[in-house]
C-alpha cells in the first residue's frame, strides 16, 4: 500500500488565525491521523519565512506552556490548562489550580509574556485564565466580577475591565 498504509484519517480545512496583535492570517490546515506516529509534528509550508510565519510559530509554541511550581518543598510541573489564575502576594507569585496552590518563580509581567491568549490581567496582582471562567457580572465602580468554574469569585479592576470587554467582544 505504500507509505500511507497506517494513516487512518486526513482532515483538511482553511481557517483564519488571529495573532496576539489582532492580525488575521488565512491558513490551510491539514491534520493527518497516523497510528504509527510516536510524537506529534507540526510542519509549516510557505513561500517565504516571514513575519506571519514567525507569529504562527509564536502562537503554536505558547499553546503548550509548562511551568514549575513549588508546594510543600516539592517541585511540580504545571500545565497552562490546569491553572485557574495567578496571584502576586508579598512579592511572591502563586498559581491556583482546581484544588492546589503553588509558588511559581516568575513575576506577573513575565507570565503575561509566556502565557497564551486565554490568560488576562485582571488587576495589578492577578492574571486569570478566561477558559476557567463560568460567569461575568458587572460590579460597582466599573469593575467586573468573574466566577470561576470552582465557584471562586475574582474581581477585574476598573483599569482592566474595558480591555476584558474588548477581548471578549462584549
């Protein structure tokens, strides 16, 4: 059968990818499922490696951010998807997951550069994972209150509320 004997499915479509800067890039995406593949591989085919290609690579590489966090003297590997929010307290930064809290070795501004589009600066002391937000309600003084999937409530300060509305197209 040749070199494609193990391929179980090929999916192809055209999509529009929005970069962090808000620019749209039209890309053709092909997904090939192959049971013989041991490790996922992403290949970008283009006429020329330019700024758009660099932005795509940046978006892809930010999708699988892993951080280390310390709890009870042990170091743990944390995935971006497991983190509900980050908080800075007394010059220390903490990552909150569904059931645990870990101290992480980064300042909030460093995390903003490392994290994907799902994360949003809500106050000077917090960054929230928007994929973990269950509901949003306006609060007094132009602030907003976010309820996480865990039921925990966090505030978005007046300074960041408009940026959140823009990000969510509210």
